DNA sequence: CTGTTAGCGCCTTCAG
DNA sequence: CTGAAGGCGCTAACAG
């Protein structure tokens, strides 16, 4: 990775490195027109590309923003990543990507790596966990973040704060009203179906999942219904599929669930998995089971029967998180970011007119 | 972004910075055990995190790998990104992400930005274009890449070489047999449907799209059939939807296409869009039209009717591209990467038993 | 407005 | 095996 340096450019242009720096990179001070032109020509003819590492070292700021997701191929994270990327581009920063599979230990590593690269800010998407097994890692993650912030780093977390993290300067949370929206969804569904509900959830301790479960139960209560049974499995398509198989067996067996079921999967991907399982067992939606998800993943919208869900502005969330970590401008009204809002989106998968 | 420095650690440990460096970061030379322990403790108590920028400056290599995609939220790119990310982690490197919407001008910018950050290598995914309007930008992109390689950078391109790029040291192409596979697909489809075929393609000049179109026509010829009509629209879900609407109108109107149609969309996302359009117009698949895509996107596999397609090992492709740019090891047999292979995957969307 | 002088934090020769 | 010195490429204070 050798390349021509600023010094070479300066020499070619017959000026000092400082002057060359001033014309080539943004400086408050403007060198003379003629000189500037000569420098620019020299730079051009040498194919000069500033060394961002050196600039970063000198200015102690890197123009880098670190993004932490569970899995970039998961459409939920991919959508957020798109928003982050867009905002980053607006701010003329580049994004560094880290995937962790959701393990707090890995997240801690990622934060350290970002800190090492002197990323100006870090966006953490993806559910935090409060499982006992993660306690220690969570504590380390919190400590790492804390240190990062104390050193001037900006952090934005999507959804929930990191467990045990203090809230130092530079620590922002983009709150997502998972619980409220899940409650709204439950109310709507309860108005359209008076049989039993079952919730397909992720592992206990995942905040996003837990919030949605809690909200849904709350909504049922509000609608005068008893709480739904909760089935736990992994927080992805296969988890939904497994749970779906169980439910299919019940429905098929007749019994209390033979009349059908209202299913709420805590995210769209799981809902799709569950739907696939039901179908594989010969059941039909919404005839034999109504099913709803959460997120309103774009790629899944052409799915049939169209999935009832809660629409979340995933891209905006990424954008907001990124903006929250941006250096404050003068023309910045200093207002906290607008809160994230979502809305219940009912589609065919929970349609009343079933038989 | 202040943080404790190596010098501070050294001072605390009562040794020279050089020694501290040797124990903390990988050096061939091993300081004494006692000394090493003291340094490590000092580092620990200070929460020392090495400054990668400074390390990069000194070693002139950054441990960064740049990834260029059209859109990270597109499942095709997301899958490749996952592979890149995995390989990067194996090599203990971090990935820098850039999205370009496929515009060669943006890609050139991205390459320059990566070069500025002194990324050790760059992976370019996403179709290159040979459209006249892109000529100039393509040339600049090629020049930029060329310079990057000459400066010691490693480049891997997925699918096609960049238009007009020389093939200097460090320039690798991960070839994807789009044409062959499309031909195979055509042969299989032709064996199962003897009506007309129509191809829903991306804009002319997109290599990936063009290759698949060409291959499909070739396959038809091989099967003793005449060439299919080609409908062009944008290379995404909406493009597929638009084209689907047109085809639906034809089929509905009866006429020559009233008996049904065999549709090949050059990628899964477009195929899903087209299917959605047909359905919206009251048509059914595969009864009124058979439809096939390309890529075998994971998220789309639960789609019904299940989409016939060509399976591509997207993650592997990302991994291979990344590995191709890795510094050569001693135990490296120097073999070129294994070629990418795919296979035709027939599912219900093109099933013969329709009526 | 330009040039000179110091570093930014680290690694890597080179002596000791 | 350790320490001292120089430099990676650039910017930010100072002088002139």
C-alpha cells in the first residue's frame, strides 16, 4: 500500500507540505489561487490519495462509524444497515461492519476493535440479552462501552440500553416501542378472533422478544382475554418452523386447539417459518390458523397469504441511530431524535373471513 | 477519542515503549517472562487499546477489507456480505462497507475511499455495466483500481472483471457461471413446458443480466426451441412487478399467450415481483404461468408456490472473493480458488402438472 | 499567506 | 534481551 504522499505533491508543486495540506484537504484557511491550482495539478498528476490513517492520527478522529449486528444477511439487520449506511454517507463517514451472532462476548470484541480503529461512533443493533449465562460478557461489554464513551466515543443502541451500562455522555438509545406496538397488535387481533392465542417467542432473556411478548399479553388483557401460551424457540426462521410444527400437530389432533389458533410470532422471519411448517402439515392460513409477525420486512411483503405484522421504520431507525452519534452542528436544535413509531398492519394472514 | 497510549503503559511498567510494543503486539521477538507480565498488567490496568491507525501508519497495512455492493438490504448482496464477513473474521480483518446503487461513478469513489483508508484489499460484488452512459465512469473506476493494485492492493471482483481494467498483479475475478447455469435451466424448463417463454431481464448492459439472458436463449436453442422474447425493466422487485403486469395483461387477453407462458426472471427478487403482479391480476402459478428465477435467495425459499431457480452459493462466493485477496501463506498451495458452481433447482412454480 | 517546527501513536531498525 | 532513535503521512501551532 505505497502511494504518493503529500510531501511528494508539495515538492512537485514547489510548496511546503503544510500549504499542500491546506489546499488539498479542508482547512479554514485558503491559500492563493495560483498556488492552489499548482498544488491541485501536482496532486492530480501523481494520483495523490490522502492517507486517512495519517489524517486520523493527526486529527485523532477517523471518520469511521462502527456497526454491530447479529447477522448482516438477516433482512431485519440488513434494513437497519441500509439506513446506517445512508446516514453515514451524508456525514461523509464510512461504516465498519461487525457481526456477532448476538453473543455479548463477540459484541465486546467488536467494540474493542472499533475503539482500536478509533471509530468516531458505534451503532449497536440487535437484541440485548439478560440471560444468566451472558451476565459476565454483558458486564464486560458495558465496561468496554463505558470506556469508549469516556474516551469521547459516541454510542447509539437500538431498542434497549446495554445491560448494566451507565449512561455517560455520548451514550444514546433509540427506543423502539416494541411493547406498545405488540399490545396494539394484540388488541386488533383479539377483535377479529375469539379463539385461543399462542405466542412464538425467542429464547427468554432476549429483550426484543420479551418486550413483544409482554406487550402482546398486555394487549390481550386490555381486550379482556386471558394470557396466551408462550412457545420458545430460536429467534430465526428455523425456530419459527419448529414451533409451527408443534402447533400444527395440536391443531390437526383436534382437541382444544382443533378449532384453529391465533399465532403471534415475535418477528416476521419466525412467522414465515411457522407458516411454512403449518403449510407443510397440510394446514391453511388463515383458515386453520391466523398468524401475525412483527417488523414488516420488505422482502417478505409478497408472501402469501400476506402477513399481518407491525411495521417498523427499520431504515429510519438505522438513520436515527447514526445521526444520534453525529457531532453536534451549530444549526442543530439539540432536540433529541424524534421517537420511532410503528403501526399495526393487518393483512390476509389474520383475516376474519375464514372458515 | 483519547485513550491511553503504549508509552503510558511502558512508563507504568517501567520499560521502554519498544519493549511494551513487543509484548503487547505480535512481534517475532519475545521479551522476558517477568517483564512481559508486568507490561501486560500495566496495559490491563490502564485499559490500553492499541491504536490501529498508528499501527497501520507504521506498518503501512490496515487489516481492513473494503466491500462494495449495490445495496446491503438486497438479500443477494447481504448473503455475499455474510460470506465476506466470515472470511474476514477468520483472517482477523475488519470489513469496511460501501454501497453504490450500482453506479460505476460511486464505485470509483468507494475504491478511492478504501485506498485512502489503506484497505489491504477490496471485494467488489454486483454487476458491472457496459452501458454507454457509464463508459467514462467505468474508465475512471478501472484506472482507480489499477492504481490501487499497483500500490499493492488486492482486488476481487465477483462475476465479471471491471470493464476495461487491466489484470495487474493482485486483481482476481471470482467467475460465476451465470451463462452456463441459465442454459441448463432453460433446457430443464423446455423439457417441461412446450409453450412460449419470455425473459424478464434487467436493463441492457448489466453483465449479470445479459449473461443470464444469453445463457437462457442458448439453452432454448439447445432444446430445439426458438429464442424467447426479452422484456427489460429495473433489476429489482419492482422491475419484476412491472414486467409481470404486462405479461398478465397478455395472458388475460388470451391471444397467442392466452395458453400460458414460461417466464424466466433473471433473478429471484424480480421473479417474486413478477409473481406478485400475476397474482394481483388474478392469475395463478404454475397454472397460468410457470416462473423461474435465479440465485435461490434463502429468505425467499418459503415463498409459495416454491420458486424454481438456480442455486448459487452466495456465501461461498463472498468467502472465496475475500480469501482470494488474502496475503499468500506459506502452506498455501497457490492454487486458484475452486470455481463457483451452482445448480438448477426445480420447484413448484414451474411444475408440469398444471392445468 | 506561507513555511517551519512539533508532534499524533506506533513499529523497526540499530546499538548496547 | 532491552533501550534509543528515526520515521510512517499528516495536521496544527507557531513564526516570518
